[in-house]
């Protein structure tokens, strides 16, 4: 249970940091790239084992780490783009509703059995996520040309959770595997981010636009973001290994717990207002957690 609570805490800290990015005008792409190398270094510093290149070379999970690294940095930026082009609530709904994918994977592939009460709890959790993340000021008419943005956020976010779920079930055999898998995935995201940054830099240079590789505040923001980001993934794997909740229960509980706690922080610290739909969603979330964990 401790790993579940620690994951929720790390995930909420990430949301608070992202909230502050806008306030301090941080370049999100630069901070996200720095965040991934910071997450990799954090993993190395906190690891109980040496980073064994031979083990890495012979591991099966390396074939998951590379595409997962691509997904991690892509989805971070797609969520940012969806927020800018459509709305925050659309990005949030697409991101959180993707929990359906790892749940289906657990039931259909891992043969996780669920009682009717737990199924009802998961369905209620999806409804709770939808209402809790809706906004009163979201656009009523979304440009059909932009519908691909939330769709990609939904698919990508679901694939990230499903990949972590599958890797834990089939490839991770011990604590060293879980640590190396997490570190390697973040490092792959960093390498991909560097290539994107180089491309962006030269594109802007050719168009004679002013640009910079990294601003000091973006570096600092990335470092601050990277530490909880590493643990947000690491604690998911540890929570899966603990078997306190099976994977079909765990992902809905993590998502709705993050939404509830984030909403409370938004109200208490950032003085955000909750709509009637938001309040209904949070109430449903509490009931859903109770049913899922029975």
C-alpha cells in the first residue's frame, strides 16, 4: 500500500510543478528534456544495484524501453499541445480515460478476474474521471481537424500504462530489472528529446528566428520535475509487484486518486473553483475507490 500512496504523491507533485511552469513562463519542451536526464540520474543515485550493461544488453525489456521512451516524451508534449489548441479539460479527460486500456489488457491478456462489484467500481471510476476533469469553459465546438490531438493523447497514455503493466508481468524478474527498466526508459526519452531539440534549433536558425538551447530557468524546472517523475514510474512498478491490488484495480485507483487529490490542491492552494459536475465526479471517485478495493 505504501507504494500506491507514494505514486499518488509523486504524480500530484508533477501536476503542481506543471501548474507552476505557466506562471514562471518555463519553456516546456526544454524542461521536459532536462527532466528525463534528471530522472535517469535520480534512478542511478537511488538504485541499490550497479547499472550492468551486460544485463541491459541481454534483457528482453530493452525492446519496451526504447518505444516507451518515445511515448513518454511524445505524450507529454501532446498533452501540452492539446491544452493550448483545445482545452485543459479535453487533455485531462483524454489522459485519464485511457485507464481503460491497461484494465482491458489485465482482464483479456493477464486473465485477471474481477467480481461484479469491482467491475461496477471501474465503470464508476471512468464516469468519475470524466466529470471530475470537465471544465465549464471548455470549447463547445472542437475543430474537427484537431480531433486527432485528444485521440493520440488517449491512445498514447493508455499504451504507456499498458506497456508498464505488460513489462512487469512478463519481463521484470527482480528489483534490479525494475530499476534498470525505469532508468533506461527515461534515458531513451532524453535521447529522443535531444534529437527533437536539435531539429527545432536548426529549423529556427534557418528561418532566422531567435532561439536558445536551454534557459537557466528551464534547466532548473527540468531538474525539479525529473526527480518526482522518476519515482512516479518506479512506484507504479513496485505497486504492481506488491500485489496489494491486481493491475485491473491498481490503475483506476491511481488515476482517480490523483484527480481527487489534485482537485483538492487546486482549490486549497491555487484557489480554483469546482463546477457542479466536478463535485459529482469527485463524489463518484470516492465511491469507485471503495468498490474497487473491496
